[in-house]
C-alpha cells in the first residue's frame, strides 16, 4: 500500500480543530510533518494470502488487526491523538445540534475508545485506578519522565537474504554526505531526493522481489520500555517505513526476523551511530544471527532516512500526529467497524459522517480523502459494477483537478499513480473477460463456463467510463490498447470453444475413435462448436448495438476475425484427423453449420476475413473424393459377375437389378442434396458420375440378356415361328421403365437443381450428360422393338399366301370373304391372336401396345407392298387386300380391347400409318 505524505491542502480552519492537544505541539507539527518530509502514513494491509486447510481461500477483505496490535504497530500516540481529535470534533458538532455526533459521545465515547483501542491508555476514574493499582506488582515504580530525542529516523526493511554465499559482505553504510557548510540549506533538497528515490525503489521492488519470500520483522529500539510494543514490518513491502525517535546515538535497533510460517529465523543488532552520524540517506547490510550459539544465518538490508531535530521537545510521550496520519487512522477504524470487504465497499451512516466532518474540520483535502479511500477499495476491488462505479466516482474529481492544472502534493501524485496502475489491472480483467463477468458472484467472475448472452455485463459500462477517464480516448495508442484487451477476451473465449474438440485432434490414433459411433459424436461436437462460435459473434453484435463501447471499437469485426480464423484452423485439423468418408447425416450437419457460419457473417455485414472460414474450400477435396468413390462403387455393381438377379422379375415385370441400381442412384442424389443446394457447381460432377452409371446399367442389361437379343439380329428366317421369350419381355419392360419413370425422376431432380446454377465456362449445360443417356437408351429401345416386329413379321406366311392366291384364276369372279379360302383366313386370324396373347403375357402394358401397333403396322406394310408391286391395273387386285385389311383392323382392335380393357386408350386403337394409307388407296380405287 502506498505511504502518506501531508497533502498540500489549506491550513486547518481557525476554530479549535487542531489535532494535537496544544498550540506548541501544533507548531511542531508544522515542522515535523511539512510537505517536504516523509512521514509514516497508515494504509490498508494487503489482502490475506492465507489458505484454509480445506483448500478454500477466504474472501478478500480489509485486514484490520485487533486494537492492541494496532496500537503496537501504529504507536500509542497516533491512536490516542486521533481518538482525541474525533472526540473534540464530535463535541464541537454536538454544540451545533448535529445528531450524528451523539452516537460517538455516548457512554463516555465507548464506541471511539473501542474502535481506536485506547481504553487502557487513557486516564482512569478513581474506581478504575484502584482496580488497576491492586493488580500491579508492589515493586513497580512511577512512570519514567519523557525522554528527549536526537532526531527522527525512518526505517524500512528492504530485503532478507538467507543464502550466505549470495549475501553481500560487510556492514558498511552507503550514504550521501552533504557539505557541512550547506547542510541546513540542502536538508530539504536531500529529503526530496530521498523521497523520489524511495518511490522509484519501491516500484523496482515490486518487480524484482515479488517472487521472493517475504519475512516478517519485529523492530524496536534497545532503549524502549517494555510497555512500548515492537513494530511489525514485512520485508520488501510497499510500506513507507516506521518513524523512530531515538533517545541517544548510543542506542541500537533490534530486528527480529520470522519466516512466513511464524518460525523465528534470526536477529540483527544495528548500532544507530552509523545512521545518525550525519543527516544521510543510507542503506546497510547487517548480519543476522540465530541464538543460541550466535550462528550467522543471513543478511538483512535496512534503509535509514535520518534527520536531526532542532527542537529538544520534538518527541513527547503523546507525540504530535499530522492531520493526514490521523485521518488515515480514522478511516481504517471506520472501515473496520463497517466490515469493509469485497462487494461491501460503501461507507454509510454515522461513520461516513465522521470521516467527512473530520476532513472538513481539520482541513484534509478532498483529493487526499478520495485517494486514501481508493487505496482501500483497490485492495479488494472486483470486476463488478458497484466497484467500478465507486472507483469512477472517486477518481473523476481528482482527474478533473489534475487536468485543470491543479497541483497535487508529491504524496498525492504518488498515490494517484499507484491507483492508476491498480485500476488498469481491474480494467484489463473486465475487458479481457467481458463475457465471463457475473454480478451475482462474490468475485465478479463466472465460476463455471457458460454460453455467451447478448446482454452486456453491468460492469462493462462503468469500466469504459473509467478507462476514458484515465486515458486520452483520441490517442491511437490508447485506442489500440483498449482494442487489444477485447481481442484477448475473444481469444480466451475462442480457446475455450476450441478446447471442446482437443481430444479429437490429439487422440485420433486411438482405434476406438474410428468406430462409427465415435466418429458421429466427434462430428456432432464439432458442429456444436461452429454454432457456439457463431453465437459468440452474434452476442458481440448485440453488445455493440447497446452503444456502450467507444465508436472506434468495432467489436463484431474485431472478434469475428479471431473466431473465424481459429475455427477455420480447427476445422482443417479436425477434418485431417477424421476425414469424412461421405455426406453422412453427422457430416452433413457439420457442412450445414459451416456454410451457415460463413453466410451469417456476410449477412451481418462482417467484412471479409483473410484466412477465415471458407466452407467450400474446406470441404471441396472431400466432396470430389466422395463423388468419385460413389461412382466407382456403383460401376463395380454393374459388372456382370455382380448382377445376381437373373430369372427374377418385379411387379412391373422388370429386372430387380435396375430397380436396385436406381434406388442407389436416388439415395446418392438425396445424400448430395445438402451439397448441391449450397454449391450448385457440383451438379456437373455428380451428373457426370450418374450418367456413367446409367450407361453401365444399359451395358449390363445387354450383356445379361445377350442370348435373347442375338436372334433379333439374325438375317436368315427362323425354322419355326418366332415367339417373344420372357427374358426379352423383361428387358424391354425394364428399358421402358428406365425411360418413363426411373431416368425421368433423376432428370427432374437435376433440372430443379440446375435452375439455380449457371455453367462455369464451356458449352456444356446442365442436363446434357443425362440427355445423352436418355437419347441412347431410347434409340436402343426402339431398335429392339423394331427387331421384334420384324421377327414377328417373318411369321406372316399365311397373309402372303392369301394375297398371292388372290391373283389366281378367281380374279375375274367377284372377290369376297367367301371366295377366299376359309382355312387361310382362319389361320391368319388365329396367328394374330396367338401373337398378341404372347406379347401380352411377357410385356408390360406400354410395351405391349407399342409392339402390337408396330406388328399391326408391319402387317399393313405387307399388304401395301403387295399393291405397289401389282403388274396389272385391275380392280381384281384390290378386292383381296380390302378383305385382309378389314380383317386385320377387326382382329387387332378386338384382341387389344379384350386384353387391356379399360386401360386401353382411344388413340391406341387408331389404325397405324400403313393401314391408313391402304384405306386411302382402296377408297380411291372404289371411287
């Protein structure tokens, strides 16, 4: 804690408000506690670092010792004089009718006596004296008379060395000795130098000695009486030191050193003659011995600041106390009485009134009162709204005075700088944990990691106000520092989220991580990380929209660059450790989460982030591998040795092989729905793969049914009438189903996707590869139908015989059905009927209709060819074909109607092209 110096405040008011008990003492105060000298000023002890055996750390609070210890540490005179000042203040206030003073004056000022611990040091009543005398030993004599002193000496313990090898040798004192002729003139100058050096040295000690063990030291003058307790001091602490008033140059300073666990380490005896020979600023290394045996165990470094007194009456038993010293002691007692601690920082009630009145009555500057109060606040400060509001309210008037060119004392400036440093640490804690603050927590921080919310922490607004109070917000350096705090905060949150997947990127060599269940869990965890990180950025946007932060802080863009970069790096590492084998549901969720992260950042007007998340770039190589692997897998299934559905047919009279392959193709399309819908570019890659598979399916069909296809290409007429085999019907039905249903569904899906895709270069448009397959399949289907019809036409020997017979001798007679051989007509009709029944038994409806009409048309072409090849232009040539055409129309229409019933369409019964042409020729001949 900082030390105190008398503030450069106005002199005390003209009324009886002097702290000391007489005017002569007040004069001594003016000299002994002038603004040019350093005095001992009470301060808040550091937060207790002791830990309970259970391991729990006690909440930070102001560590105020018991009354007797306080008297021992501060000196009896300080407490008595401060107590007296408060009593006189309250008496004065009561005369003016102030009600708050009554509480302190009740029961003979019992509350003040208890607070200052001076009950046993005040004058006693006769009854109390009798009780006290009866308890004293008979040999005790009267109190000694006050002794004179030779000056004032401030002592500090800077360091204790327990390593004898590293400890300096010798007990010499380093000092600066001024010229004897100028000693009086330079006394104040050297005192100022000592103050500044001491301040700098304390700053260095904070850095250099922080990691070293501190020892407790008990200091007393050898000539001191038993009643005067020793002074407790910690080595290397920030305390300004303790003021001793030695009686003689022959006196010695006894320093007892204790380890942190309370065990006595050793004792040093320092002759004061070394330090009091001249007025000097001195440092001394003294030997530390352990009794019994007078064993040398270490060295202790002691700092002396000695000044000779010009007044023999400067040290009385009830020594004078500077106003600021007394105020500090009153403040400490007030804080103790009101249980000052974390989250309970405000003074209130009568003690607050007493402090305010004390400062006003004895002329303590407003700056000093606020700064000393702040020193206690900073010892237990938390990153909470109440604490930061209080810090701002106390600091603001001080900073305004400083900015208004008001002059502060050296002491006030030093305290202010210390408070600024401590405040900067609290602000750093707030800004670097701006999403982890919790007002309901005693420490102000979340004990458990939780998801971010869009509600700014209440501590954020006052923290910004305090930062703007202490810094030039227009300065690029200060702006950069504040931005850096928030960047550190974002990095902390990002590291927290990335840590959720550390186990997957560090333990991926474990075989258990490669089972489907573990892989799915890993991808789900990574998906959740993407969503959580996106939520972090969204909450930053909400915080930014509250207009709490300065305008130069673009919190969403500032944090998004960190989150996006870290997430991209983690995704790359994760995918490399767990390469996805395909667009499974878990992988698809991660793809969606990554795409939405990138899309949402763009919709939130987050600028482009170099090395940020690019979902397409992250997954491109994997998507290409997935499609190629699926293509190869499907092509492998189309190999003849893999086709295992020979002789089996489905309800559509098709081969199950094709239905199975198209089922897998549709599953592929569904699997890549999540990819294509977000990146239409991959339509072309997937379409090409599916087209290759469809071609392979057709090729596999032709190989599977090669035995029924080969007769169709034979040129020689069959030895017996051709009958369409069942396998050929399965093939034709399958090809028809591929054209009308299976392939059409796939084309429709690609057309829907392609509506949002523009070809990237080249002349290939969407659907071209699938169209090529469709054209090829349709051509093959038609050629097979035509080949079947031709084979069936080879069975039309009866029809040709009837036509040939019609050119015989009976041509001159009237030609009619009766004149044609009954047996031939019957055979022709029976042949047609049997063929249609055979086609119906092996072919699906649409294939049956196509073959029946094709057969009908081919029969008509035979008749038409007969007429075109006639050698005579006689009506007798037309009467036979007329009867045959009529019979063909009746037979095909009747049988098709009989076999298909209502499923037959009207246009299916319309005569084919050749029959229509025959009718036209026959009608023309009749005319």
